C-alpha cells in the first residue's frame, strides 16, 4: 500500500508541487483570518499588524515549501528536461534582475525571496505540464469555497462590514468578502485568474467549481476582477465559436488587444480620479519612474513609501497596474525581461490554440487583464498569488504541448503512456 502511494506521488510530482505552493500561500492567510480577521488598513499600519503566530506559521510554510522544492529537484534532476533550459532561464531572469538591482542599491531583500527560483526550478525539474491544470482548477474552487464558508460562518472576520478609503463607494448588503486573502480585490484577482483552470474541469465538476468561483467573485466586489473574468469568458466563447483554422489568429489578436490596453491606459491617464482613483497612483508612478528609468526605485519602493509623508493617501499598496509596478520597482530593464517572458508565453499559447488547446491563451489573457488595474505577478512580493499566477505561467512556459485527444503521451514528457489528453485542459 505504501509503495503504491509512493509510486503515485512519484508519478504526480507536479501535482504535489502545485498543492504545496497553494498550502504555503493559504495556511498563513487562514491564521490571519482566524486571529485577526479582515478589515481596511492603511499601508502605514502594515508593519506591526501580523501576530507572532502568523509570522511563525509563515516562516514554517515558506521553509516547508523550500524544502519540498529542494526534494523535488534532487529526486528529479537526473531526468530534468535539459533541452528546455532556456525557458527556465527566461522565468528566472526577472528575479535575477530584481536581486541585482537590489544589490546595486544596497538593499537587502528577505531571505525567503529564494522561493521564487526554487518554485520555478522545481516546476522545470518535475516537467510540469497540462496535467496540472485540473489541479489548479480544483484549488481555485477550494479557495472560493473556503472563502464563502468563512464569510457565512465568521462574517466579522472574513468580510468587511465598514467601508473606508478607496472602497467607500462599494456597498454590498453582505459586506465585501475577503475570505482566504487580505482583501476583496485580492480574492477577486485570484479567482478571476483561476477561471481558465476551472473551465478545464469536466462535466458536473466544472459546473460546481464554476458556481463556487462566480459566487465568491461576485461577493468580493472587485470590479477589476469582474472585468478580467468577463474578458476571459468572452475570449473562451469566441475561441469556441471561431473555425479551427482561424483559432490561432484570433487567440493572438485577442491577447494583443488586452495587452495593449494594460500598457497604454496607465501611460495616458491624466485624471487622478480615473478608474476608481487608480489614475492618481499611475500619475505618481510615472513621476517616480522618470527619476530612475533604467533600474527603477527598487523592489521595496511601495513599502518605503508607506513610511514617508507622501503615502498617496495611505492606500498605495502597489502601483495598481502591472506595467507601472514593473516600471517603478525595476525600471525599463525589468519591463523588457518580463515583457519577453510574456511574449514567449503568448507565442506558445498561440501554437497551442492552433491545435485546439485554448487554456494557455485564456490563462495569459486572464493574467494580463487582471494586470490592467491590479498587480498579479511579482518575484519578491505578491506571493499570495503564486498558486493562481506563477504556477499557471510555469505550465504555459515550461509545459510540454498537450497531445491531441486520443493521442498517447510520450514517455519523455515524464508521464505514463496510458494517460491521454482526455484528462487535461480545455480544447475548443
């Protein structure tokens, strides 16, 4: 029995990694939920808010995830896909740029920033692939379900009852659900980016998981996440309707249009109140980037901003746009590196769409759409989004192409020949 379990774990090392990343992100948030609850908090109050219990559990979870990644790398190094090392390098390069800029500036990032290359390296070694997509779908549904249960059972802890700051205009009759994440916007972002993986589930599972995600997403009152979800669902419908011969073209154009909006909008906005006051953050971000155009103001710029007199109203946790976040914290160098990563991901997504697999296209679309008014991707911070953003990016960038329905999987992809594409992600 034990040998059978070990064989199953050895065969599904990618699933073990995905679940490990999710647990490392969720368990500390559960501790926050149970001991402190959710509530509006100016960035100036952020440094002393977490309890020793939460800090200790975070350290344990980070160390556990680091150990898991190390074990997976050691056990799988002999069969690692060495021919795909350029893709691994592409994913790690943003972290290298951020660390190098920090050293140049004399800054000392936390020790656990090594988690980013550890997770990416482990994903590469275990040959993470389309087989991880249903796992991602169920974990997204689990995030939604646990958040809903918390919102119903412990409403004073899991949802906001009073409205302050930038969210004062939100006025849901049941409050704003934050659940397993720090805020409704955070919860909404995670769920919106996870929608493509939920769509990858089959039959009744897709309906149940989808219903949970939609309920929690609506309850989060995250308008940016609502926008991203609509974009993804429209993209899924369009790709399902277009002829197969045009699917790759439509996928490429769709991702390009969404990316163009995410890039242009923060650069041309001139009203501080635009996009629910995000315009002000974008305008301030442009000024900061102009002062350090090459390497930016550093990975911890917004943390330092919280302790200054100019804290942008006390609610500038980040740039509220992925491009602006990269420009401010890492300058043009970081934008070029992350841009190259997304370009390669887009190319791989288009190629997958050409053979009927639209999950990579929907995933890239979801991440970029969420990045219009939020910051889903980070290599030093934003770790709470890694299960929903970084892991899917690893699948898109590192994963072997999904075989056609009925096609046997080559053993070189690290999975048994008996496994077919019928157990994988969505096909149009």
